[in-house]
């Protein structure tokens, strides 16, 4: 198309001039213009990609030089790092399919989309013969932010050294049994049952391991003795979660998961559907009655003398959590036949322990605590969904520590004595027998929020929140956005944002109801 060629050549000239950059190989480039005409790209050579952990050479990709920037093909780099991608020829875009944080690159544009965030690089993406070229150094910065890789690029020696974080998921073996399939996942670290999430969609069965790391730079050992599983693919879903995907046309029942820490393995047993006896049906009916999700408790964080986190422009967490909670309440009542109980309706102080007491007394079937995050790093934005468990990162631990610190406003801290770290988690898990359901609900809420708010998701995490301790129902704590981030703070004053959160929570409650009320049928 002539139109397109025209645009292309404009970009070519811009590339040579380089907006605002200083510029050394002037002569070379001018010469190249004479020799090659457009495009004014020189082959800089082959970049060798090396796996830092074992010095293994992963391969080479061609580098092109334009001004002081070295460009590489996005697709070649993605292939080398085992990242899948798709192209949209109509929009002249290529997308690296990194779950939750896809990176989209548009031909002849300086804008790169990372998740829902737009970043600008100081030079346009080049596009030649259907191939997208990006300035390697700038692009690696974006990749580093969303993948658990470290990159060292040596431009003079044309070497890219890649280090993936140390793997703790080391392989999979699959055995076929009379009524299903047995999957053994080999690990080098201890995991607990609540670290394992499973889901099934479009002929894929997923096992997500929170705190899990796979090394996607090398081949992943799979020993399969089953014809029912057609393909196994490990990916690093986020810096905190590894996913192993199993392709199969079989519809599996809810899996049984066993974590065997002595032998360092996670065992997932997938049963194919089988007939259910009448006795069992009656039993399940009773279960279903018990599981009717008819009372939802919304807990607006902080209140009264406890302001919660405070934004740069003086926004109080306690006011936002109450506004969001009210919106959630009206949305739930409008769309569902459920009773909604609030742990506070006004700007009043309610001790943490009292909040679950209110929930239990009201016969709550779901407990949702609403909070706003705050972080010394003002760059952080987006949401995180927590359920009760041992924190896996310093970051999660700090969040729980801040939320727990509000007990200083309470008259007596005796109820919380001895509830520190590990002992607290043990006590909490014993008391809170809805761990699996809480985990499931957290995952559903995270998904719905990600769909509706279209901002960064920090995923589902675990930490020891006092406010969740003692809830006799599935319970989660939502950090809706970061009050410490300029854009998020603006968003947190916006009624339409409250509406999106309310819609997402309501959708999540509906999905959870469908799953749990229908599961026992
Ligand atoms: Zn809070």
C-alpha cells in the first residue's frame, strides 16, 4: 500500500535524526543512505543470547543499528525467551501474550502498551516486511517489569545475558488411572494446599502454583503415560505464580489436591465423571442448603479515629472504603436476592475483632473487607486481592502489617496477643476452615476486577490480616488501588470507579454463587 510506504519512509528519516539524541556515527549513516537508500538500517551483527545460570547459549538474533540504537525483531526475541505472541496485521501490531500484562507494540509508533499502561520510548518501533523491530535496551526494561527475568545487555560485545529466577517447579509426570488421571508435580520447595489453584477452560486444565517458579528458558521435563493429556505447557504467570497448563478434551471433576512435602511434590488427582448414588445426592442436597449464599458482609476498612492510609492530596482511606462499600451494597441489592450487611455504615471506629463478630452473628456467607493500598514506591498502581495465609513476600507482609497496626486505636489489644506471624497463621487456619473457598473467591474477584477496572492486577496473595481472623465464612481483603499513586488517588475520588469496583464484586459474587451452589447438585 502506497500510503503505508509513505509513512514508513517518514519514520525512517525520523530515525536518522533521532529526536533530541546526540549522535555519533553520522557519516556511516549518511553513507548508508547512499548505498542502501531507505531503510537506513545497518546490520550490527548477531546478538548471542546466553542463559546466565548454566552459560548455555540459547541462540542468536540479528541486531540492526539505527543511530545509537540497536534494534531487534520482537518475534525473534520472544521465540528465544519462549514467550508466545500474536500479530494483528490490520492494525500493524504484535502482542506478547504475557498473562495479565500483555505487551503490545505498534508499527512506526513510539508507544508501547504494557498491560493497561502506555509507555513511550524515545524512538519509533520500526516495521520492515512484516517484522517489528524495537530498540533492544528500552524494550528489555518493559519486559523486566512483567517477567521474572533479569537481563544484562552488552551492546559492544552483542551479548544478552538472561537470568531467570531460580526455579522451584522442576517437572511433571502424568499417569492414567481407571477413573481419571494422576499428575505429580516435582518441586524443590515446600508448598501448602492453599498455594495451589486449579481452573478449567476451553479444553485446558490449569494448575497455578502461588510462589512457584518455572524456568522457561530450558525445556521442562514432562513424563506422560496418558493419552488423555495432549499437551503440557509451563509458563510463569506473574512474578509470584507459575502455571502448568494441560490440554485435554476430557471434562474433569473437581480435582483432589495433595501436597506431599516429604517427597517434594504436589499431587493432583483428576477424576473423570462418574455416577453418583442416591445417598450421596441427598447428602449433597443438604450441603447445598448449607451453602446458600444469602448474606454478604461488606467491611469498609478503618473509620472514625482511624483514618487508614492518607493520600498525597489528603484523601483518607476510611472515606473511600465507605463510599465503595455503599456502592457495592446497592449494586448487590439491585442485582441479587441477597441480604447485605455492613460492618459500619458511617464514619465510626469499629475494632477489627468486632467486624467478624458482626459478620458471624448476621449469618454471613461471604466476608469482603475493602481497603486502599499505600506504598513508599509511588509508581505502584492497581489492585491486589488477599486471603488469609502466610505471606510469601515482604510486600504482602508489609501490607498486612499496616492494616493490622490499626489495633493501636483500640482500647485493648489483648484479643490479638500472641497473634504474630506463624503462630497467628496456624491459629487462623484452624479457626478459619474456609480457606479453599476464600482462595477461590479471591481468584474470581481478581479476575472480575481486572476485566472491569482495566488496570494492573497484582494477583491473589496471602497474608496474615487480623480482620479476617475468626470469620466463619469465606473471606477476602481487597486492596482496591494505591492511594500513594497520583493517578490512582485521582481515580479513588471518582464515582465511576466505585461503580466499576461494585460491578466487579457483584459479578464475582454471582460467579461464586453459581460455582458453590451448583457444585453440589
Ligand atoms: Zn486499610
